[in-house]
């Protein structure tokens, strides 16, 4: 089937290009030329839409296996497709943990018909406890090349050093949410003026700064690759910037919500705003923006973490960390687009994460087409997740994915 995408404005890392006609034919996306001789089966007016290469999410979570009531693999797959993501990395923090061939094979069989391409982050230590290693080579034989403990930092320096050395056998990548757990002990939000004012135990920037510096020093000694996930502090970003200048093999990402919220938003004690890393202060947000602009931060992630009603509907200090973030991802980008511009935002969810994953650049055969102006109400009826832990509930949001293409798969999003 051949589809004419009429007057479509394509975005890349440089600019928003002038409207042009494109043809989706089989698994190819071609720029329409006057001498095109093929037949057109369908015409889509894209004059009010924007588009880019298919989006890539480096950090999202499923409840399945073990907590399917929070998010099943079926609902996660539907969320990724409807939110514009053609590739996604899923974390290992399920029950059981994704740590053996059995779990990997289970995930693969359950997601074989997904529209989006799934990339599995295998646990690097058993039960993500930071002690005994998983069978890394066995997991790699099943196609796993990203390792890390997901929600849990690999804080044991001996384990981190050995993992970095081991992963070099097959050019594996260590994904780590780096912070020092003991410095963050009992913390509920960012440590600062706001946490003091409302009487909440804080998580200091120091917890992240110390861990990132330590891991960089170990990387210098051991070699290998580290991808720092969900960086949030000014100090950590400065350390990663310096490491890149020194030629170390490091990359990093940031959660979208760090650009949308700050610790000031927690004065309402809304447990949907309780996240890890926590929302930081104004100076940290400025550092994140600078890091995005100069390439210190390679990608923006959804950090989609579903939590059920009981996990959030309680006192703030007892509630679980985490926020869902896939269906609201585009509306979040729309809110940021005037300040940061579409080219940079798109580069951080296309070229940036693709580089982190080591994907080769190729002709466009994945496309996310969206309307940045369409408004819709985010409520229980429109929510596609099995969880509802997001602060934008019952609000009118702007930005809707319209079509997604992934090679020979084409979907219209309702």
C-alpha cells in the first residue's frame, strides 16, 4: 500500500523543514518527486502536522510479570505506540526480575506482536540487590546488551568495576541511575528551602554528585561504557560534561518531568509528584537545559513508572515513588517547545537515544506524525495505562500523536 503524506513538515536536529510531500511505500518513506510513477492508495492531509523519525524511549517500566495490575505488557505496548515511540528500553524491576533466559524469553514472546521495537534492560545483579551477578553472558546470548539494575543504583564500587570489565566482552552498556543510597536515606523530595519549609526529609544533590563522580573514576580505571540515567543535579551534569571532554565513554539522559516541575510544586503534597530522582531547584533546571544544549545530556526519557491507587493514595512519606509519563510525553514537549525549540527536543528523543544504543544511522523508515495544537482531556476515559499516577489528571492537554510508522507497520492513532 502506498500512502501520500501531503504537506508534511519534517523536524530534525537542525530545523523544521518546509512542507513537502512524502510517500510511504512498503517499508520505505520517500520524498515525493514529479517523476514518481507508482500508484497512490491513500492521501493524508498533513498540513497541520509535524513529524520526525520514530521516537526512542530509553527508560520505561512494565508491571508484568508480577504486578500486571499496574501495567501489563499489552497496555505498555499500546501506550508506546499511541505515544509515538517506535523503540523503547524496558527496565528489569519486575517480579520475578528480568535476570535469566526464562524472563527474557517470556518478555519476547509476549511482545512479539508489538508495534514498537522492544529493547530489554537485563538486571546486572540478582534481584537487583547489588550483590551476586546475574548470568550476563547467557542473557547476552538472548540478545540482551544493556545491563543495569533499573530503579536501583549499582552503588557497590567493586561490583561496578567488575561489571564494566565484563561487559567489554561484547560491547555491552551499563545503564545506571547513579545516586548514593545512604545519602538519600529516608529522603522524600529535593533537599532545599522548600523541603525545610514544609518539614520534609530531603534528598541532597550530594547523593547524586558523589555517585556520578565515583562511577566516572571507576570507569577511568576499568574502561567500558556507562550511561547515566535520569541525571538531575547541576554537579552531576558538570562532572559528566568533563568526563566527555576527557574522552570517556559516557552518555546520559534526563526525565522529561525534571523540565516541567520543580520542588516548589510539592507544597501541595500531591503524591503523584513524588518521584526519584526528585524535582530539583531552579539552578538544577538551568544546568539541565545547558546540558541538553551542549550535548552533555544525550536523551530525554519518559521514566514511565506506573503505580496503583493504593501505592499513591496515602501520606506523602509513605507513598511510592514514580509517575507515569508516556501518554503525557508529547503534551510535555509542547509545553517546552517555545522555550527549547522543536529541533533540540526531537533530537533528544531520536538521534540522541539512537546514539546511546549504538544504532546505525539509516534511511528513515520510522516516523512519528503529530499535531502540536490538538487539545484533549486527560481523564480515566482517555487514559490508556492501568495506572493513573500523574498530576495532570482531568486537565486539558495540547498535543496528539496522529500516525506512527515502523518499517512495514502503519498505524493511525485515535
